[in-house]
């Protein structure tokens, strides 16, 4: 822990405010009367003393600070540790590049907040630059740290580390198993012998690499896009040979692997980052909170009873959540101790404005060939109302492909760079081919979807960002809706409409980001006499035409996350999905039959 006591992340007033918010496990040093200071619970003061001795510090003083009797202040009087791997005078780890752009104030505050807690969350809006404070958080401690992200974002995260720090991270590829893993493990061990500070791994590959990560004994973890691990399905029930003998074994999925990783005894601090902690249901919060603070939030059933108003009125006695939740004030109070959030108007204060346009596409400009059939939709949905609703949106998006091509060509004729988000993989190739044949050879046109490799997606995003002339990038929302940067974009054309505020946040966050140097326009295309009209009435039409925020407050704030997302708009969308599930032959299908399709 060399240099642990010399880290300076914030002024004492910041620590005083953090102390007022709730218990901290360990706060790195701040400047107090020329001496460094560490705050720790009384029952942890022995560990603090041991770390100071290990750092070569032979003398210090202890007393109670800030009127909080359970807290101790350890001021370094002499023998102060040298400023090495842990930190320096500017409050950043020594591995941070001093020639990089300075951190924004909210990023510095987020870094101090995370370093002061054993488990914390950054709920910043999409495009706010959460990766950089998360990277510095990992480097602020000793030993090896692990950064978990979306698989296709691994190389992008590695570039962020190289851009802002002097560290060359080790990137673990996806889990193919067998001899490939054995060969890769040999190479990894060579790197580990040389001393690896940062390991980057994809969520999807966690089950494969968990044994290696366990051997690394990481001290800090970052779970990026933590909502990816929202599932509570972590355990298998295994019945023994004897009657009544039951044991639980972790499932072979990435949420179970993430759970095991966060529970390693070597891990001292954990950080979860996301722009949309609650994408649909309040109970999705439980897994994320449990990752950051293992065992502190009980099991998922306890959480649902306490904060989701759940009771056993469902089929076979299953839990059913109340739409409005329960004990919201208590939940918000607990979240205030572990969640750092910043309003969007603060994070995007220096970013050029975003403008939105909702364009109604008449029936005579829609394409009704190559649409998924209602039979296929009902089969794929399998009684899931939300999935059924998304498939209807995909169907509506396919009808707008010709209009999207026309709009994209109009934009590139003005030497603009355009991103087109659609729903189905088949639409990517169709739109890409049509734009190429219409826009001409001088226009850069590429596309990718969820079936393409991570390398291809990352390469195309890098090429698009670097291209200086007119360009069109076509992608599905599932492949490009999160964890990528496209801030050199002039126009975003959305054909598959997002149906939750969180989805709007993520889509717009790809192009409206910190580092952007140009205004951007988002075109929401709405197919008349389709399910799009319902989404537009409930959500899209309520978005400001020219704004830096999604609504009056951002979803990143704890209050709006729990109250705004589960407000009337979300309930109306749920009712619409239920209506479609109960009556699949809706007016949109009737309209198509009227046209003889």
C-alpha cells in the first residue's frame, strides 16, 4: 500500500460532507494543516496502522475529527510515504497523464466519492465521461484491478486507459474455451509475471475467465454498464441423494460470475457505473446494489418486498411487484450514501446543443415488403408483453427503411456525418446498400449489427470517428445503443423508436457527448398508422425540441430514476404492451390487410 496516505483527492470540506452522508470504510488522505489525513471506522483503525507501517511511516497522531466519535483521524507528522504508485500532489494517481485534458469538477468529485467507499455507483448521464474517473479509481489503489465492460467496448476502454494514463491494460478476449483458452492463459501468465495493473474483460466472458481473475486477487473492481448484470438468476438448486438435502451452486452465466468476482476476499473497493440504472423495473436495482455492496441489501425477495411493494398474489404464490413501489423515501435515503449523480445540464454544459425533430412518415412513403409476419412476431414474443411491443416497433422500423435512406442521403449531400439506428439485422444491409447506390462513391458508408464480431464493430466506429468527409454508419440499436462514442456525428436518424426514457438517454448519448464539437440533430421517424404513433404520443412528442436534457431532470438522478421512470409514461407503455398481447390483430394489422398486403 505504498503511498496510500499521500493520496489527495479533495479538500477536507468534501470529506466532511461525505462523513455526514454515512459510514465510510476508508477515505484516502486530504490536506489538513499540512498533514495528510485518513478517516476510518474505529474497528478498522488497526488495519490503518498496519498499512501506515507498511508504507514506512513510523509516527502519527490519532484523535476524533469533525465531531463524529466513531471516526479517527490519522495525521502524518513525519516519515511521510514517498509519492509513488498511489498518488501525487494534484490528487491523481501517478499513472495519470499530466498532458491530458483536465478533469471536469464533477469527475474529480466522482473520483473522490468512489475512493471514499468500499462500494459505490456513478449514475451519470450518457456521454458524461464516466470511463475516465472509473479508470483513475482503479489506479488509485495498489495491486491489480479489473474493469468489466461490454464485450465490444473492450478495445475502446483500453484506448481510454492509454490516452489518459501510462498503463497498458491486459484485454481478455471472449471465451471460446478449449485449447484456445489454454494458449491464451499461457500468454496471460507471462504478462502477469511482468506485473499487470489493469485487466479488462467483457461481461459475456466472465464465466470463462473467472478462474484466472480469482488467481489475480484483484483489489478494485469497476463494473461498467452495471445494468447489464441486473438479472437475479444466479443460483441453481441441486438436490442431494438424501431426502430434503438441498444445496445451491452458481449458474454458468455472467451475472453469477460477476457475483462471485465481487465477493472475492481480496477485493477492497467496487464501483458500478451506468446511465440507466433502472431501465424498466425497480427490482432491477437489486443486483447492481448487491455487486457494489455484497450482502448489504439482502436477497432479491427481501428487496422486492421492501421497495417494490411485492406480495404473493401471483400464480402459484409468486411475488408480484406493485407498480408504484414502496418505501421510496427510505430507498432514496440509502442510495444517497452510495450513489454519485450529476445533473445533465452540469455534465453537458460545454457541449454544443442537441436538437430533436419528430418526422411523421405517410403511409404512401412506407415499405411493406420484407416485414416479419404476425405469426413470427407472436412466436418470438412467447407471451412476453414487452418483447411483443419491441417486435411491433421493429416491424414499424422496417416500414420506414426507404424514408431513412432518403433522409440520410439528404444529410450527406450537405457533407454531414450521419448515424442510422434501426431494429432488425436485415435492415442494416438493406439500408447500407441503398445509401451506397444513391449517395455516390465519395461517401463513406458502413454498417454493423449484433451478429458481427466485436473487432468489426470497434473498427468501424474508429473509422467513422476519424473520417473527415460525409459518412453514414448504419447499426442496430442493440449493437450500438450503449458503450460506444460517435460524437463527430451531425445527425442521428432513429427508425426503431425507443419506448422508455432510459432508452432515449442511451441512444442520444452515443452522439451527444463530452468532447463533441458540433451541434447534432436527432430525427425520430414515426410511421403513421403504426405502433409508432402510440410511442410518439406517450414519449417522443413530450421531448423538448431544443434541449440539453431528457425532460426536466435526468434519469441519472436517484429521484427521477425511481419516480420519473416509473411514472405515468411507463405505466401507459406497460398497458399498451398488455393490450397488444391480448389483441394481436390490432388496427395496424387491419390497415395492412386493407392495403392487400
